[in-house]
């Protein structure tokens, strides 16, 4: 819908429409999540059975008329001691081992405590967002 569809509505009517749409989205999301959870269980059961088949045949792939089943190995690295990991990164000058992402809450706290130490090349993007709360029931 274009913005003009709402031009003649009052703020109260817009707030009501906002809440109606948000509630409908919530209902749809919950319905989707419930169905998705059922499919996840089935998907996992089938995946487990396919893994058994690959293991029994000692195969990394099994070709079928409907598609090729592929067993692959995914390796994850999960540090249990982040302080030791940070020391390791510094010791080996290996910041590339970490993902490029800022912890927004920590950065906000840091800048509030150290406004003179603003990182070079840091962009701050701020935007207003509209939220409508339902009135409290009396």
C-alpha cells in the first residue's frame, strides 16, 4: 500500500491499524513457528537416517534417482576461555581469527566512558523507530 492510503487517518486510527497489523504478524509468526518445529523434527529424523546409511556404506555420498545424499564434515571452533583466546590473538598478531563485528552495547559503554578515544573510521548510524504499545487494561 502507498502512504496515501493512510493520509486521511488520525494518529489514533494509525495506532490502531499498527497494532492490528503487528498482532496479525505475531499470530502468523507463531503459526509458522509451530509448523516449522514439526518439520524440524521430521527433517532431523530423516537426516539422522541418511547419516546412518552413509556410515553403514562408509560413503561420503550416495547417488539416488531423487538426488545425491552428501555427508560432509563441518568443523567449528568454540573457545571456552575467551580471555585466553584474546591473549592468543594478541601474542600471534592474528586479529583475522576473529569475526568483524562490533558488540554494540559494549561500544556504546566504551564511548560514553571514553569520548576522547573515538575509533578512527567508526561510523555511527542512528535512526528513529516507531513502536505502539497497547493501552494497559484496567
